C-alpha cells in the first residue's frame, strides 16, 4: 500500500487531537490535560454543555457513555460521554463526577440512544440518571445483586446458578468455591511454593551416613539380545 493511501486513510479517521478553535470558547467546561480533546463539566451544567456541543459545535452523535470507579475519591464515579462530529471529523469527551446517591441528569432529551447507554452504566456501576424514564438493568440477570464494575465488587459474585435435577430447573445458590485451584498463592514459579507437592520428598537430601537407595535392576538391552549367538539345532 502506497504512502499516499496510508496518509489518506489516517486523515479520514475521526480524531481526538487538533480540536477546533471554537471549542476554546466553550462555557461551563474545563479542558482536561493531555493531547485528546476532553472537558470536565459540573453535573448541573451537563445538559446545557451537551446541547451547545450538539447544536453550535456540530457534535451530532453520542457514540458511548462509559463509567469509571475511583473508590478513594469523595465522588467515586466518573461518567464519560463520547461525542462524534461527522462534519468536522472530530471526537470529544465530556467527564462528569458523582457519588453513589447523587443522580446525573439524563441526556435522553438530546439523544434518545442515551436511554440504553445510561442503563448500562446504571447496571454496572449503580449510577442513577434523573430524567431517564426507563432506568432498569439491561446486562445482568433478573434479581442480580450488586454492581459488577465497582472496584469493591467480588470477582466471584454473590450467587451462582446451576441446573437442579431434583427441581428440573435452574436454581440460584450462594457462591461456593469447592475447586482446589481457586486458592491461589500468587507466588512466582521460580521462587518455589511453600506447600509440598507429591513427589517433592524425592528431592530432599539424604542424611550423612545414610545408605543410598538400591538402584532398580536394569532390563537387558535389545542390542545384547541380538548379539547373543544362536545355538545350533540338533538333528533328530
């Protein structure tokens, strides 16, 4: 592929860098450090800023709403909106922070697709969105407890399901870890584990003066059998 073709493909892909100059005048938005175009916006100003980005700066499409969990922060959750401008061939991100109790204003009035995207963030992180008329789980199963993408959610979950032959249906039970391989030691292989595996006793050194174990008798080799002369048969 020629260099001109590669340059054309690279220039046609939507960019985060090289922000339009008009974004420098975006009110109620604080630019984030870095080479990509992103802004921090207060929760109460979210809908107003997103409306300006859509109508005045030509960011027509809401591509994604993502969530991030920072448990050490007072407002531990960060909701990230990814916008795309087809006319400017450019992308921009808008970041909003919140906690477990404070809802984020919904942008379903600007982009109807936000209804499903906000439901995903609610299902994974427990972030509520005020103004979303259908805010319910969308990815997890019925009766699921907790929010899987939170940093304090256990990797094994709280319940597990299996098919019960006795009841002839799928049943939910508290998580049990009967498998031996679920107890990880996190040791490096070359450092050696602290427990004894079968066969490790063979590697222990013998005490001084202890008799050496007798070697196993060796079977006669195949070459020795071939080298043995055959006895002549006696004539009857």
